[in-house]
C-alpha cells in the first residue's frame, strides 16, 4: 500500500494532534509539556523533529528528551522514519505535520512519515495549524489573499485519536511576534507580517 494511503489501525500507534490557528500560539510548548509528563510516568519518549526556531523556551523544554537525529536531505532536516522505527520508542514528537519533504526524500509529505510511524505501532504527538487542511485553504486564500501551499488531507484530523486545540488571544499573539518570541521580525517579509495580523483574528 502506498505511504499516502496508510491508515492507522487498531494494531497501530495512536495519534494526538496539537492544533491552533497560527504559528506562535504554543503548540510545540504544549506538545513538549505533555512529553515531559509522559516521561515522568515512565514512558519512553523521543523527539523526531522539533521546529525550535532558536527559541530558548523550546530548547529548555527539550532538555532531557532524547532526539533522534534528523536525516539531512539537500541540506534540509527531515524525520528519520527508519531510525525511529528501529529505535521503536513508545512516543515520538513531530512538529509541522503539513511540511513538504525535500526532493529526494522517501515520502513527499511529513504527514506520510507520521502515518508510517503509526503503522509501526508508535504513538505520535504532532503539531499543525488549522489553515493547512485542504478543505480550508480556499477560504484562507479568500480572507488573506495568501495561497497556502503546504496542505494535508482533512482525514488526518478525523483519524487522530485526540486533538488538543491550543489557543491564545490575538493581542497575546501579536505581542509575542513583536518581542521576537516566534520569529525574528526583521527577517519576516511584509506579506508574512500581514498574515500574522489577519490570522490573529481567527482564520478561517
């Protein structure tokens, strides 16, 4: 069966998605905090790929969690699915479910990597923003004028065992952006800043 058609079965791992309306809301923090709680309960937890963006708070939460080194494909870090399956932890953490893998990767999309991990019986905690789901991209484009190019099927959300919505107020999100807690604002182009301003009023 092609990776794009893999489905979680009763024998496979379970998938929990941390979902929000924009970057910087706190999905990765929430995922890492749950990982910490699971480790304290004795579960074997590893990080498959975390998008830290050089944020000290994320690096701090990662302390003590084993990191499976990513594969470097054309200079881009990608989830090393084979290494994680060989390590076979109880739980693996994977950021940015919508990510398109670098050309030359075994699979086109990160959500396909996650499906392979689930098929191997590994529980996955992952993160994604709601506007990446295929049924919403036209609405998002109409509202923002920005075309969302990284997408994933709605079925991924429906198949998840659990979805946790992570939220902050629009003012808090913009304050985080202004402080550089999400990205370095100087490196964001005007279109990206505009997208943050629009998404902070809850799109779609």
